[in-house]
């Protein structure tokens, strides 16, 4: 507003825009809704603005909404890391396993990330001492961080990570045998082409109920051979049965006994990858057994990490970690204090009924 008396121009606040924003509140709400559904660059093209201007609004509104977030009822958390870019750029993510939402994300994957989570939780009305359960992979850094920052949390290692380690051990045996005795492998399974060997690879990784006809044929001959790969597959498969039997019994003694038998078998298998796996699982046996019985897992966390990676791929990467974390909060934290899309009606409409007016 320009004063006729002194000639000075004074800026006055208006109810339809933030101070210094340059956009109306409705426009910002619409842009935030688009950024939740598509890459920011595409949303910027649709709205005919620079992507940097949208990123500033995403970070602003996420920060405001997180400042009002409530973590007072959090008891069960899942902790994992996900990559931001190639190399060793990772962030640690902490999810609420009950509410199915992202609580916290921060650069790094050491024990200090959980100290930062505990501080952030206190700032949002939560109590780190109230955390009863933490589901993690077998990271020594996360275990140390939980012991220091979440002392009342009981650690469990879910089935997903244990079976993944077993698959990795089996693949290591298979690759080593292909390098050292490729002719013996081809002769045992009748594989004269790379396609047959590929079917063997996927057949070893999958459950038998999911085999295709070609995978069934390749696995038929593998099971009747004396290859190390066959022994590794026979060793991996009973691990699934150990988990299913433990879940059916819901008894800690039965679960620990079954896992101990499998570990003894793995230690005597004369397969070095499985011997190392047995030592790893034995060192974390308490958490492994707890993960067999409590039914909680990081499956949701892994699924959200997959969606984050899809978001990163669709956006062709992110310029910095701060943008990546802001997008994770926007899409997965279920923040209640974000602006609502102005194009969505406040009351759901019933489009199944039509009223004809004559």
C-alpha cells in the first residue's frame, strides 16, 4: 500500500496468502497435493512454476506439520535404512508399526541416529522409555543405539531378514560352485543353455509352490544331484518350516529348540556361508526367537522403503538428502496438519445416484 502523504510503500498481511510467499494459500495447498502424487518437477511443469519454488513450500509445510505431530502413543517401532543415492548415502527411517506411518528420518545409519530419534520423540510429546518393541535388521549400530536411547525396547529380528541372509548364503554357494565346477553343474541339471541355469537360479530362490514348469524341471534334477548347491537349497528350505512351526506352536521353548537344531545342522554342513550364518544367528538367538513368536515384522517398513525408491526413480533422483526426507514425510507420515486439497469436496458425494430435473 502506497501512502499519499510520505510516498512510502508498506506491505500489509492478507488472509489469502502467507507473508512473502508469492502464492495464495489455495495454490500452495493444490501444489502440495500434486507433489504428494507425482514428482515435484512434473508438478512444477503442470503449475508453470520453478521446481525450487515448490520444494521450498514442501519443506515449509512439512516442517510446520511435523512441529504439531504427536508421538505420545508410540510403543512399537520398526527401524531400517534406505539409500538416497549411489555409494554410501543412506538415511535411517523409524516407523510406527501400529499406526503404519513414518515417525522419523535422518541421514546416516549409525547408533547416533537413534539418539536423534529419541530427542525428536521427546520434542513431539513422546517418551523413548515407553517404546516396548523395536524390530531391526542385524545391525550392531542399531542394536547399540536401542540399548542407549530406547532402553526398555525388546529387540526382535523378523523373518524377512533371516530368510534373506539364508538366501544370500545359498547364492554364495551356488556362485562359487558355478565358478569352480560349471561343467559338473550343467551335467547334473541337464543345462545346456544360460536360460536353463537362469531357471535354476530363480527356482532355488522361490518357494516350490511358485515354481514355473521350467523351474520345476530344473529343480527336479538339482534335488537328485550331489552338488553343493543342492545341499544349500535343502538347508535353506527347512528354515521356512522352522518359522511356520514356531508360529503354530506359539511356544518359546519349541521355537528355540527348532532353531537350535537348524543352527547345529548349518554348522555341520561343511558349507562356509551357512556356517557363518549359523554363528550370526546364534549370536542374536534371543531376538530371532522373539521375532518368530511376536508376529511383528519390518515387512511394512520394507514396503515403504520400496515406495521411497520408486519415488526416487520417478523423480530421477533428488538434489539433496533434505528434499528426499521432506518427500518421505509428506507421503508416509500421515501428517494431520497439512493443507487440504481445495479441489476435493469436504463432504463425499454419491455419484452412484442421479437426479433428473425436468
